[in-house]
């Protein structure tokens, strides 16, 4: 199962939507949550549609449309989206309206915009696309499930191009409720997040879309997704089990530890769970030249691995690692293979293997 990334677009707490590549300006926040730097939506979405469109749909439609524009206006054969929370803010509004109006609604729009598949559906309507359309809501596996579905479609030679996305919105209620569970740190600088040694992290959000293709290119190099793997550990797992899963995944994708030029780790500054990444870095990835982090830029959310995929693709395309994401080690002379490893509170683990070359 493999596919090439034809184009991408990311809306995040950093100014990533403005350019193709990694932004020169990195924004610092002192907070317990990060909100996206949003584009001028009127440039990407019909202004008449914007009037009653909730924020998460604006983010999803804008990043999907920009991705399609960058791909050369390719019409996708499938639209697959992953989201952990869906349109949670709109769901709350819909339920409150039902409660306050004696189980009646004054408008059908809050209901239409409250479903988890609203983003994928709105993208399809925007494109007048009637092809395969599905949304995965699998907590920390949401984006990876969408990616795995796309790769299986390519393996079966059913499609040529697929638009996939990962999107989650940070709502005030979500931050407040999970604060009681100890998920977040007290307001602090996001740029010093990974150097912290205390419980909790910073909440984040983002919308990332990718146009994938399963067709061999014209001989030009591209970022290839060699495979995606997820595994679940209902209780705190031993690090040796994680090592076995990585070994099996690399064997399946035809890779090896000796070939990996860098690892992108999902460190989030929470000392209750970052020990897993540190343990792998010190005792398993001992010969890997470079290590990178990304959640100090986007925050922690269910589909943060979509931001990691964009970061990995950007690094391979440019051939260099931005200083702001470097953790330890040295950048190798040639960047060809990257591994992304992320876990959500040591229960939901995911691996994505990227290679720069020909499909």
C-alpha cells in the first residue's frame, strides 16, 4: 500500500496556509490552547455560503479547496476525512436549541452542520462530487484511519486520486472539560512546550488536506507514503511491545531502521507520557541521525498527525529540517526516509513511513 502526495494545504496555529513549504515566521502563544491562523475565506469560498457557515466548515472547505487548487484542480475519485471531535461546537448549539424550544428547531441548519461528516459532505457539494465519501471518527486514530482507507483503495487499483483530510476544532467547552481531567498545562509558551517537565500539554486544532495519487509519475521524485500502521494498547504498555510493532511495520513496508534518516515524534510536553518517546529515542532509534517534534507548533488534538504528515512531506521536499522542529541529532546530508510515530496518552499508537523518490 503506497501513494504519492500530489499537493497539500494546512490551516494551523502557524501561518502555514499562506505559502507552499515551511513558514519563515513562527508564532509564539502564551496560553493553554492554540487557535488557527485563518485565511481570508472569501478568496476560497463563495461569500454567500460563508454567512451561515460554522468555523470548522470554513477551515475544512478552505484547506480542501486550496489543496485542490495546488494539485492542478484534480477532481478526486474519493473524499476521505478523519476527525476526532467532528462539529462538536455546532452539535452543542443544536442540542441547546432543542432544549430551549421544547424539542423544536427554528432552522434545520444547526442540525445539518452538527454531524461529524459535515466537512466531507460540504467538500463534496462544493466540488459537485458524487464519488466515495466517508468520515472516520476514531479518536487518536481518526486521520490514520482515513489514510489507511485511501491506501487500500490504491492497492485495489480502484481510483487514481483521493482527497484526504484531518480536521479538529478546539472549542471552549472541550478545553474546560478536559482541564478537569488534567489534560492541559497552565498557560505557558508553546515554543517552550517540549522542554517542560510537568503534567499536561497545550490544546490545539488544525485542518490539513492532501491530494494523493496512486499513479506512477513522470519520472519526477515525490513524497511517497509507504504505509500507515496503528495499534491499540488499552492499558499502559511496555516499550518493548512498541518496538516490536515498529519492527513489524518496517518489515512490511520494506524499510529498516538503518535506512531511516529522521523520526518525527509526537512529544507534547506531558511528562506522564513523553517518556515513551524518550525511551525509544535513547534505546531503539540509537543510529537515527535526527529527531523532530511538532506539537509545540500546532498543539495536541486528535488529528495532529495530519500536521506531522504535512511537516514530514515539507522536510523531504525541501531537503532540510527547520531549526524550530529539531530536537536532537544532526540533519543527514541526504533526507530520503522519515518515520512518524505518535501516540495518544499511551493507548492509541500510529506509525507513518515516508520516502522521497518515485512511485
